[in-house]
């Protein structure tokens, strides 16, 4: 009996190790601009502490809205994000994905993965190690810069590069005068991890984090 219990525990442990980290939006709603984005760090993810990769973001999209998530990328490593359907029976939804750098400048976007599907996929080899912002919205709610110009061309398929001269993320608006639909989403990720420190770049929380870090530094100095 005892042996069986140990075997089961080991089995559960190794199964959760393979899962890496998942972030679930839950009943809250992530903001759509950098000051209100959710920074995914090691305090708000679930599952294994042994595999540091962030492999999925699960959330809800309301009409004419976007969710923005701070994620951690490593220079030279290929990052991919793909919206997938996990419901049974499968119900396709019309997502769009956008990647921004730490200052909110557009990097790459995609509306439809292929002509045959309305799901989305982006890939990018990180140029610096640190926070990037991943945005998701329903077609055709698109990001605009601080001057009110759309950051990306309104193209349906293929990777979309930012328009030349586009500024940093300032607002979102529907690009075609329609209303985007609501859906539940699941974004599968590779090459990403939660941020190493709580709430990097998150306004008040970042300030609080710096306070904690400096408190630790002070404590270390006292102890040494
Ligand atoms: Ca949401
Ligand atoms: Ca789409
Ligand atoms: Ca669009």
C-alpha cells in the first residue's frame, strides 16, 4: 500500500514537471495597454517549478477588447505564440496576435494563420533578454500608436511587420468599423518564460518590487 502511494506521488510529480507553466486569466481581465497589462511572473502561474518555460496562456476575450501580457524572452531564442482550440466539440474563434517590445513598439502581428483558419500564430527570435508584451484581440480590434495611427497594416494572413514610422502602443480601435466577437482562448507558447521577478515594469507593483529588492540588499549588507 505504501509502495503504491509513493509510486503514485512520483508519477503525479513527473506529470506536472512536463507541464511547465500555465497562466490563467480567470475572472479578472488583463488590460490592453502597458500600464494595465498583466505581467506574468513566477507568482501568478500554476504547475511545475522544475521547468521554467511558460507554455500556455488561457483567457477570455470580450467584444472590442484586447488582453496584453508581459512575458520574458531570451536573446537569440525563437519565440512562438499560436492560438489553439481545446474545447470539445472544437469551436473556432477569430483571434489576432501582436508582439510588442518593452516600450510598446510593434514587432510582429498575425490575424489568420492560414486562409483556412481564423486562428493566429506569430514567431520572433528575441533580440534582447527581458520583458516583451503579447497582445490578443478579436478580429478586427487593432493597436494604434500614441498619435492614433494603426501600428500594423490590416492584412489577414502572413506575418505583419509594423508600419514604417509607427510609434509605441497608445490605444486600440476597431479597424473596419465592425465589432469584434467575444471568445475563450488558449495561446500555446514556445521559447517564453515567466518574468524572473514579480511585476517587472508594472507601475506601482514594480516600485514595490524595487522596494523589496532594496530591502533584501540592505538585509544582506547587514548580515555580511
Ligand atoms: Ca480578458
Ligand atoms: Ca483571425
Ligand atoms: Ca486586423
